[in-house]
């Protein structure tokens, strides 16, 4: 049965043509399915995918522009029910900004990084303003800026091999692209403080316990059977002292055995996709206007902090490219694989003795192969 007026001509509200493309970002329409798996004619889910697998789906300046346009297009799509935001491959959703670009172009250029942060802030705001509910499909690492754009989404469904966390203070920045605004709302002030300052990652099971994410899916198959992530404790809740250990990373011999088990299996993201499809189907089985208003109202709790802080945070992050960010991003990009952090004690001592943030000072502190640092 035909519905609507076939001759009706809609106006165009997108900021760029439908056929516009951006390197590193994929925009796809996938048929909507109900909870039984039946395709619903004429309705779709929009998938926006960060496609930079070689660099763990870290976003370049052009990719940010692509994400902004993709979310605007998805928001305007009349036949779309929801947006799924994900990364390509099996290793990472997103690991934040592209450190090669940071080190080679933005390091030492505060005004250029200020312009970059305008784009980044527009990307986060675009997610928070999308007229469709947004599901973050976490297929691996969600770290640093990846954590921030992930928390801007409305739901998160994660692979149980995924990890979540921050990197800023270890690598020359502060997690002011959303984490200092959003994370306390999810997990409370103290856990947020631990994550943002110590930069220690959480497993998917810990993230689920803490209220950071909606659901977890097993993705490792041994033979034909899905098994939970062998690298973390899933078979017991407490240790003999009554402390919660469920979801924590395994240690020692237990970890070594777990790594061997992981190597013997194969990754299969079908259960992750099934859970994402199931969530979309549940959202589709609601009144569209009431769903949109509900999503908007809940988002206000994020927006009240984001809107208050993003401009001053942007200004500080730009100026920081003259000092700690210039050093930290170069250290990560230029340092040996096992020495991508600066010698923090040497840095603190030299600053305490009055050394200034000169190009020579930064160059001397970038880790080099074979260099010996003091403790």
C-alpha cells in the first residue's frame, strides 16, 4: 500500500551534497530489522564508521570534518531510526587524535590547534545534537578522544575485549574534549578523577559495572562457541577478602594462560552486531517524536557541562601546544615503541630548577633509542 504524497518534494537541509565523501569516514544506510530479524521496508539505520585501521581509527583533521557532515546528514535523514557510530576492523573504535598529525603539524602552533579544536568541539556537539539516538558500537579500544566522542553518544554496546580510558596527562594534554564534563556523570567524581588523571584503562566488564556502557557482547570463539574475554576475571565475583574482582585484568600465570587461549580462538563480531540491531529495534518500537524529546532531555545533563566549559577548554588546549602537548605528542610519535612517555621525574626536576619551554628544552626531553633517564 502506498503512503504519503509521492509528488511531494522535500527541501534539502544538509551542509554538503549527498555524494560528498571524506577520507577515513564511511556513511552507510542499512535496512532496519525488527527484533525477529525481519527487514522493515523503507526504514534504515545509519552507520558512521571511522576507517583508519592502520592508526587504530585515530581521527585526522579531515576525518573530523567528515564526522561532522555525516552526523548532520544522519540527523536530517527522514527514513533513519538511529545512528551507529563505530570503527573499522577488530582492534579499535577510536584511540583519539592522530598523534602523527599532532606531532608533525600542530606541535608548537597554538593558533592552528585552536582551529582544530573548533572542529573537534563541533564534532562532539554534532553528536549531542543529532535528531536520532546514537549508539556507540565499540569494537576494540575506546581511548582518549575516542572515549570522549563515545561518551557523547546515547548508548554504548561493546565487544568484551574492548578497553576504555584516557591518555591526556601521560602524553601532554588534559581530557577536556568531553571526559572532564561527561565522565563524572557516568561513574561519579572519584572514579572519573582516577580515570582522567592516572590514565589506567578499564575493561568492558568494569565499564559495564560502573555504568559507563549499556551492554557487552562476547566476540571470541573457541571452536563454534563464544567464550568470555579470557584476559579478565569473569568466573567469580569476589576474592577471599571480599573485594570485587569480576571484570578486572588477570595477572601472572593466569594471564599467560589466558593469552594462549586468546591466540587459539578467532574473533567474530556477529554477537556484537546482533546486540546493536536489537537495541535499534527496541528504539524503533517507540513514538518517534516522543523518543526524540526524551533523548534530548536526557542529553541536557551532558550539554549543561559541555556548553559551559568547551570554549575555555579549547583556549587552554590551544595554548598548551606551546608546552606539554608539544613535548608529549612528539614523545609518543618519535619515541621508541617501549619509550613513548617522557621521563616525568626529569621534566619535573628541570621545571623546578627554572628551565623554560624552549624548542631545545622540548627536543632534549623527547625519548630516544638508547637514552638513559634518571629516576
